[in-house]
């Protein structure tokens, strides 16, 4: 017997494959939108997340990784690269001696906000043909599922 053993009569009936295809196309659009800012997508996500969270006070690397749903070790590596560019600062946390406090620099906040305009414009274009309220509700439900 040859061929793929599947419950789907057509590849377009597979939600996993469709999600994979859409995600890849969306990431490609995001990479293009971020290219003028010399940011990778993960650098943007962490810089924008930090800019968002930093308004509430000291942010630990762990809290940033949790917010962005990124691997803590990869988060640390990306933050080192952003720190090297003068976009973020890392210092001892004022309340937890075991943690590092991460903050966005004025240059980093300015770049995050300029890049965010491009990212949100990219999203508006990419998702223009779908019901965004339904899409975001569905994506939150998927994100919040217990693995």
C-alpha cells in the first residue's frame, strides 16, 4: 500500500497543514516588513514585548520569555544581541538578586515603535480578508489549551 494514510480526503482539509502554510506565509511577510529596521522577527517580538512590559517596572528575562512564549535560553541570546546594539540594558534585578532586570533603552523603544507601525500594517494587509475578531478569539483558544 502506498500513499499517506490520512483521515483527510484533501490536503486543504488538514488544519495543521493549513496552519503551517499560513504561518510560513505570514512570517515571510513579517520578515519583509522588518527588513528596513534590521530586526529579525524574534528580535522584534522581544523588543516590542519588553517595550510593552517595561512601562510597569523591572522585567526579568524569564517574565519576558513567558510573555513572548519564547525559550528562555534563546531569549537570553537575543537579548545579548539587542544589548550589543544599544537597544536594551540588562542589570541586576532590584528585588531578586538571582534575576536580571531587562529594560528597553530610549533608542530601543523608538525602534520598537517605528517597527511596530510596519508590523501592524503588515498584519492589517495579511488578515484583511478574514474576521479578525473571530480569528483572534480562535487563536487565543488554541494558545490557551493545556498541552
